[in-house]
């Protein structure tokens, strides 16, 4: 490693609790990156590597934002290069016949980047600058974590693009480091943009490099490991299996277990019945699963007939007269029909506010019309992780 690379690591080693330390970090890293030249590595990288303290206390290790800017129209590039909130840039929207728009973390709405509308030539130029779009209309920029999503017309012509910034971020895993040591499967829920994929990426890194697990990532849209055949360094020593088409994700999940002997399988965006069945099959083989699913709260999964098996499934049971009187309930009740595939379920309400369920107990209580007790994990004003146990769940019932 170059000597500047060592300085980069030293600059990153200071925790984000102190704003003075963070400012010093940024100066030290900027100097180290300048000396480092154009070597490509996770921490020591000249092409616009960024380290900054965000409002929620995380440290951005690398964002490669220059690579994303290069696919945009020239005047839009210049606008964003001079944008003081560039570190909080979430995505850039290019729609035919409309003004280009930038959206930022923690802000509602967006900001127009120019008065002139996007033309078809500009969309074609941007499309030629990225990798090939798959069946899910997603593409990437090789060697980065950025995601480019296309909107097509009825004739198949690209008439819109959403260019989302992908960042390698450290700090998320501190919220659940204790759970990772339990060697149990964990399911993450949350709205789009809350950081689920970023969490998957860092968990893969920690499990592979710190806990020395055999980790395989089933990467359907190359979001976790980045575009290209060589995975992004942000996943550490975890292995990555690409998925040819989204409809084949469940097959690749099973193939990963049968062919590569993982101790942990990581999968993003579980959304079909076949994928839910693959998850159960993998869990029954003793492999730990870390995954995300569509939904914001546990109740969304319980009510979703496609995904309900992830939390044990639901069946209607007819009670006898004596049992119904003892329970003080109707004779027909809902009960969990099997052990959950994921013993732990985490609702990511915000990037620094998570609600942790013991899935089996929470599902049973919700089906009985009661509020379960949960753990609330958050960061305080000093960015330290605070765990509040035995809090009454504030989510919706069944």
C-alpha cells in the first residue's frame, strides 16, 4: 500500500463523535488522497473519494460521485459539482421534456438544476455511458455502487432515468452488532431510501472480515456489490453471485447453498412466493439469512399472503367452546402456523431509528390483538447507539 494509503486509514480511524476530529479527518484524508495518485482501493482513492460526517453520525467512506456526474449533461454536472449539499445528494431524475431534478437526503421534494428541459439526445448519451439495462430496467456504472433505473415508453424507448447515488458507509452495523454475534437470521423492513441495501453491504463486510464467516451475497441488480464482474471493495471478503434475471433470484439462492457452502446468505428485496420458499429452505439447512423485504412494519408482512411465511405464516383455527371461553375470544382465531424463517425482524423507521422484534413473540401477540414488547435502537446526540428494551410497540395491529 502507498504511504498515503496508510494516512487514509489513519484519517478514517478517528470515530465520528467529535466534530473537531471529523474536521481534522477530512483535512488529513484530502491530503492523503492527493498524494495517493490514481490507485484504486476502498479507502485510498483519488477519484473524488469523500469522508464526511452526516447529520445522523455515519461516516461516508466512498461515494465515487464523480463517476455518476459524468453521465449527466455538462451543465448539470457543473451545477452539482458546486452544490454545497453534494454529500447529501440522493438521486438525480432525468425525464424527457422536463427539467432535471436533484433530490437530497432528509429533504422533501427536489431542486431543479436548470430551466431547459431534458432532450432525447441527452437521455441517449446518458444511456450509452452506463452498463446494459437488465430485465428489471436497472443498470450501473462499473466499479461503483451507483444505480441507474430506466423508465420506458410503450415502444421500449428510454424516456426517463433515475440516477441514485450509491455510497459505501460505515457505522450502520453498530446498531445491530450484538445481534450478528447470535448467529441468527435477520429480516430488515423499511421504506425505499432508508438505507436497507447500505446495511446489507456493511453487514456482509463485517461478517466476512471481522467474524470470519463464509458469506455469499445473492446480488440481483448489482446493488450490493456494485456493477461489473469484480465486486466493490465495500463488501470485504464476501463472495457475490449475480442474478441473470430477477425472476431467477430464488434459484440462485438455492444454488448458492448447494454449490458454495456458505454460512451466511445475504439477499436484498425478497418479494415473491418462490423467494420466500427459498428462504425457508435455506434456513432449514442451518444457513443464516440476512435479507430485506417489501414493507415498512411487521404487520405489512403478516398481511401479505406472498411473504407471510417469512414470519411463520397465519392460519385460521377453530377453538372448542371451553378453549374460547378460557381465551375470552371468538371460536375462530388467527394463529401462527410455523416457526418464523427470520427469528429477528427490524423495522428501519429512519437511518438512526430502528425497532427490533423477536419475530415469534411479536407475531403471536399481534395476532392476539395485543401490543408486543420490542427493542428501540437509536443514536443519541453524541451519535452513540442507545438500546431501549421492553418498549411497547407503537406500530399498527392486525
